C-alpha cells in the first residue's frame, strides 16, 4: 500500500489483512516494497524492494522483518508481479532489463539465480503458477492486445488462452483442471 512518508516521500509498505476479522496490520514502515508474494507455507514473504532506481529481491519473515537479500538490485532493472511456486523452490516474476524489455523470469531460491523463461519484444507480465506448478499463466501484448497465455515449464510451449478486444489481465486458477479467472477490459 502506498504511504506518504515525512510529508515528502511516497513509499510502498506491506500490510497484512486478517480475513476473518477484517483487520489490517502494518508490517513495514518506509520499506519501499511495491510487490510481494507469500511462500506456500505462509512463513515467508518475497518482496520487491525499490530504492535509488534499483529493484532487489528481499526475503522477509511473516512479520515483515528482513531475513536476507536474495538478489541485489541492478541499475535500470525492474522486477514486478512475483508469484511463489507451489513447491516453494522458486518465484516467477516479470522483469524489465535495458537490452531486452519485459520478459518472464524464474528465480531459483536455493541457487539464487535467475532463469529466463520468455525472450521476445512483447510485454509479458503478471505470471501466476498453476496449482500443480507445471505451468505459468500470464498476460502479454502479442498482436497488440493483452491476452492470457500459458507457458508449459517443461517444454517451453506457449498457448494463447484468450482472444479479447480490450485486454485480459491478472490470471488466476484455483485448481489445475479448473477455470482460469482474469480481469477483462
């Protein structure tokens, strides 16, 4: 959530919502965390930290305290939309790099390395692991309109799922054999 800090700065902080009681508890102050994803066991948070034009990946505990900097920020590299794999071994995210634009990448936690998943001159964003962790749902502007696509992680095959006129964003799927939900414009 964005917050004004010291009447001059605009920072994003993490908050936790208790779904049963509807209470919001602030986890960080002035931490500059624009995006975050919970680990499958709910014990850790992977957060994208933004400071001085550099986006870093931070591992936090469930109270928002920094455990470790997983990947230090590089100048002009942007990370967005992380999603933790169901097995807890990796995180998928959208990454913008100066020479290649927006692509999907996977960060392997144990090896602390990035794996390029897509590489073309379109914009790919909002990756979400399928419930079984074998595929990624995402949105891309192939053909000039944002549509949903699916990437099979084993084969690298990409399948287009929608053909809308306005745009399809933020895909989600609760069961591997269940429907895919998205925000349509």
